[in-house]
C-alpha cells in the first residue's frame, strides 16, 4: 500500500465544491474545525486561509495518496501561492494550505466556513 497523507480542505475541495473531483478516489475521514488562530479570506471564487487571526476554520479531512497530494499542490500553486503546513486533527496531523501572498485587499469570512460565508 502506498504511503498516505492526510489533508484538511476548507474551500472548493470540500464535498460539494467545484474542485472536489480531485478527491474522488480519496477516503474522507470526516469533518473538522480547527483551533482558533487563522483568518479565512474571500478571494473571489475560492477562499484563502492565513495564520494570525482568531477564526476557527471549517473543513474536511481526507486521506490521499502521494499522487493526489501532487495534484493538490499544483492546484494550490504550492509553494509559491500557498504553502503546506500541518495541523492537528482527530485523525492525526493533516496538511492545510495557507495563503502566503499579500492579502490586505481580501475581505475576511467571519464564519470560517466557505459554504456559509459572509464577509466582514
């Protein structure tokens, strides 16, 4: 069995999101809400998450193969636009993609949930 990675997704990769198809062969472990310490941003057709806020981010954790992780890296333009770091989840540490460019012009999504977004 190939090495597996866990990934926490919070935007278009979630079930019902426009990019969820990339995870069609991956195992969904469950829903998760991060600890406080982040800020979710409305970047148009997708969200970005940065550190340094007080938001709890809502998402899902998936178990993915190295191949799927490479596809996700391409989608997220890792490591240029987004970088991967690990966060604790009930299933162990999981990768989360954090936005790393200037984000001053993007409004905050106060709910921390892309599917229940309201900007503040």
